[in-house]
C-alpha cells in the first residue's frame, strides 16, 4: 500500500490511485471494532442464515516512516451475526472483518459494495463467456486456434456489453446473450432483390421493433470503406414499416411511389459488402 499511497511514484503512474484492500485482523484492530458504538453499525447484507453490518472504525495505527505525512487510511469493519442468536463454530457471537481504503467520499456500505463487486462481476463474465458464448468449449488441440477462439468469444462479450450500455433500454442491461438472441439478433427475414436494390423484409410485426429506433440513433456509425465503383449499393440503409412487417432498404427506395410509407427510424450507415 505504500507504493499506492505515494503519488510521486518513481517507477509507475503519477497521481492519486484509489484502492480498497482487505485488512489482516490483529488485536488492536479487533479492540477498536468491539469498541465501536452501536449506533454506527448499518445494515450491509442479510440472508436466511446471517446478518451483516458495517461501520467506520476509528483505527489509525502508527505509520511507517514513508507514510508519516500522508493522509491516513480509512478503516471499515464488517460484523456478521447468526440469526436467532446462534453462536459460530468457535463459540463466537459475531465474526469481524475489515477493509482499509484511501477513499473517504462514499458511505461504508457503498464502499464495501464497490470493493467486493469486482470479484462477483468477473465471475459472472466468465460464466457468460464459457457457457453462453462457447468460450469453454475449445475447437481443437492447436494452441493458436484455441487462443483465437477465446479472443472471439471475449470480443463478442464486449460488443454485447457495449450495445446494452449504449443503445438498449434499461430493462435489457442485465440481459444474457440467449435473451438478446431471441429478442434482437435472431430476427427472421427475407432478402429481396428488386430494381438494383437489396431489401431485407422482416417477418415480425412493427411493435416488436419499437426499441430499434432509439438504438440505431445511439449506436455510433460503423467505419465506412471508400466508395467502390463496382458496388451497386451506396451502403445507406433505413427501416420502414409495412402492413405485414418491416423492410430494411436503402433510403432511395423511400422516394417516388413509396413516399407514403412511414419510416420507422432514421437511416444508418452500414459498410458496403
């Protein structure tokens, strides 16, 4: 922690680095935790077996010479008690843990959630990559091929996470890839070529795509290649509503006889294929 607290690091990045680490329990720290007034303890978490509480503790041990003139660290204690007054296996009425941090802005409960959510988030990400994006089923015995396969799974996870955070509604923020496949990705349709244009006619009703309008506006446009003289399409597409479903087509097809058909969303730029 001395290296983290030193803002003038000779062999690292300069400036403030916020951190929170679990503290080793010692007699002095335990004594301060037990002396903490009862009104400081706040509910932290509760399940069917135990009640967890947290509180800020007045624990400021003697600093080393390097940290003598630096801001002291904040100590947050966790108290775990069994329901119905049951004792733990060692005969204790409560178990105590502590976290030390140099961040003083948040309340103890929010600081503990920030400190402990990192492990839970990465475990959930590993579960999605392994079980839902085929990252745990390697294709062959070649190391290079397996590495490429895993990288593709991680890239897919990152793209889906960015799409949920940037474009999709709030209720889909925690959606798993399986749900996104049924709602958005696996959308049936038919490619229709007519008058030197390609139209993607979607078979679902207009109400199923009410979120597409806002999503297409929020997503950044993909990189567009320089125009190709041999290409017949300009790569600019739009979505319009029909009585039997939707069509994805170039904006040029919305002119002329088709002006009366409403457009569901503004045109989006897609790379030429």
